[in-house]
C-alpha cells in the first residue's frame, strides 16, 4: 500500500508542468537573479501584474539584482515572474531574467 502511495505521488509530481510550480516565501523564499537585456544600458519594466497591459511601477537597469518569488503564464503568451526589487514587488517578463 505504501509503495502504491509513493508511486502515485511521484507520478503526480512529474505530471505538474514546471511553469505551474511556484517558489515563494513559504517554499524557500525565492532565489536570486538579475536583469539581463540585450542592451548594456537597457531597462526592464517592473509591472503591477503579469502582462504587458499592466501599469509600469519602475524600470530596472540591466545587471541589477532581483529576487524571484514565483512565476506564471500570462494571457499575452509570455512567462512572467513576480520579483522583488528594492522595496518594490512586481512582475517582469522571464526572458529578461538570468540566474546568478
């Protein structure tokens, strides 16, 4: 019985797509990353929600450190990450985030 339960749990864990897995304060507190744009002087918009239609809270210069808290698939087709930058928390596109 225990073997069947463990096997079921492993199958369920493998079936959850990576994009649905979230990292947050309850699960290790996130991880360190940095903004990586194609321009040396580039900036990344920190938004109020996961999508390009959401309000811009601030601009984060390329190379600056951020803490990734969770991620989600936006309605616009991009993957968005909830991050903290200084005292602000907002959303950035994942394709401009690099892991240290």
